[in-house]
C-alpha cells in the first residue's frame, strides 16, 4: 500500500496596523498550518526614529527574548525556529512612544510546514 506524502507548504502571516501617538496595541492572528516559524521580518518606516517598539510572541517563544526592538527606516529579517500548531495564536505587540505622530510598523511571520 502506498503512503501519501504530506504536502509541504510555506505561508506568511502579516501584521500591519497604524498605531496612534502615545498608544500601544496587541495584534493577533491564528497560524494557518502546523510547522515551524523560520523567519520574522520586521519593518519600521522612515520617521519611526526608534520610538516604535515591537515584539513578537507565541506559545513557543518570544522575539526578542526580553524587551522590544525599535528602529527607523529598517527591515531586518531574523532566522528563528519556533514550532507551532495549526490555529495557534500569534501576537505582535506595538508600543508607539512618539507623543505626536501615528506610525505603521509591520511584521511578517514565515511558517514552513504541512498543509
């Protein structure tokens, strides 16, 4: 009897929302597949001036491990290995410490797994 091969899949979950001055938000999404988070891509548009702090969280980990990342006009990609199950909650916490301007950072979570 032949065994069916599982279909390998790579998917991305994107978090992007404008955050008002002097506020914070927690954005949530569910993992669409079971697998491993392999990359976290953070983006701060020009003008954030390190006043917008961002962190990624899920049951299997947090990035950065302690605290937040805060940059300006930057899009770093971090290689990670965080196991996740389908329908698990992913969170991105954004703190805008700029007292005047709203900002719109984004985070892209890349998951490799099986459909």
